[in-house]
C-alpha cells in the first residue's frame, strides 16, 4: 500500500462536511489537494503498517469514521485510536524480518477472546503489546487552574481547604486490569512471549509514574491502593513491564495544527532517540525484558530517565511565574 492508497480510503470514509466528523477539516482540504502535515503523517504511517498487516489501514480508518460528530468526548475517542496507530508503527518498525517478511501480527490470540493490539518478533523474542490512552483534557484544565496537585492518594487532611487537582490513578489501575485479563488469555496462545502495556500519556508523565511507583499507594508496590477481597495488594502476574509514553499532547497539537515540541516533526512516527524518553517500568514478578528489546522499542529504564517529570512525586505545587508573590524558588513545579 502507498500513502496515496491510504488517502483514498480516508477520503472515502471520513466526511468533509462540518460537523459530521472531528477530522472533517483535514478531509475537506485533502479533497482539494491540500494534505496537511497531520494527515500526511497519518496516511504515511497507515500505509507502512498496512504493507505488513494487510487491511490495517482500512480497519483503522473505519474505526475513526465510526466516531461520528464532534465534541470533546468524540475527540478523545479519536485520540485513543490515533495513539494505537502511533505505537503500532513503532512495533512494525522495530520488528525482525524472517525470510524477508516483517514478523508482526495484529490482535493475536484466540478468536473471540479479548486480545492485545499486536505481537511482534523483536530482537529474537516474541512480544505482545497492549496500548492504552487515558482521557486527559478535563484533567489538564484542572491542572491549569489549581495551585496544588496530588498524584497519589494522600490523607484527606492534606487536601482539605485546598484547591487541588486529584490523581488520575484509577485509569492506570483499569489499564493494568484490562491488560492483565488480555495477557492471561494470550499466554495460552504464545506462552513464552514478553507482555508489555504501553500507556500513551501527555507531557505530565510523572502522573502515571507516581500512580505506579509511589511508595505511598503505587499500583506496583505492596502499598497499592488496589487490593483484593482479603486486603492484599493486587498483582499483575501476566504483565512483564509498563511503557509510559509522553506523546498524547503531540498528537493533539498535530490535529490542532500547532507546532510540535522537542524537535518532533511527525506526530505519527513513533521512534525519537532524543528527549523526552519513553520510560520503561518492570512489573514486580514479571520476566526480565532484554535490553535489546527495550532498545528496539525505543524504551529507556525509568532509572535512566533524567528530569523531574520522571520522578514519582506525590504532591506538586504549581507556581505562576507571572505572579512574583507566588514564586517559591527557581522553577514552576515544586514537588513536595
């Protein structure tokens, strides 16, 4: 498949009239020969994946087309599909070849079961990847107006009488539970495969990292807030690792035709060897993921990710740099 073929499918399935679809703007311009950068990246990525997974472009564009109308809820549903395409592109690009064929399978497993997004032979090891993308737009608005933010569950007296943004840890818990269920079934299909959960967050990746790793209530710790009926922290025995990918905001910026950040030129191209890092967090009890697999998937162990964004800070005080009376130090984020 060529990008032109993918564009033809896009124009057949995505309405160009407002307000029939969130992508109608791109369809309308493309129908007149003006393929905007976001759409150019999307069709190029879909064509690349479809050359390995025949029918993928038509399936994913059909899923996008199925989100009819406009509005924030529709937009965030669309972002989830775009994030899945974005990660799948990275998997296809990193997969091994055997007899000239790229070793990637879309939605592998037993027919009729809930299956992960894809599996691939990477650095000689079969790996299954499940992709999850949270809804963060309303949460982002709260970040922008509240001076305090909690990234984990804290005692009530710490938030009483404060304007505070509460943690987004429940979606992370739900992602773990969903991936655990899928990988438990998948294990019977390919018992020796590595199983990874990829979470596509926005630029504030400290939020899911804290939800996973904070010693206060982190989901991957013995103090996890997610406990079974006997009060024991729930374990995720079928997940070997979690990739926290701070990229959702880049896809948003691309769909809004805003400049991309950190030197990124194509929001739908997965690999980026520069900052920001895609943080890898092993799941306790999981199998070790070889370094060669992490490198191929552009993942960096959390301990090697430099920057305050990669620390599991429990509480943050946001400082308005335009208000001298509110400043307390040399930055606009003060972890406490």
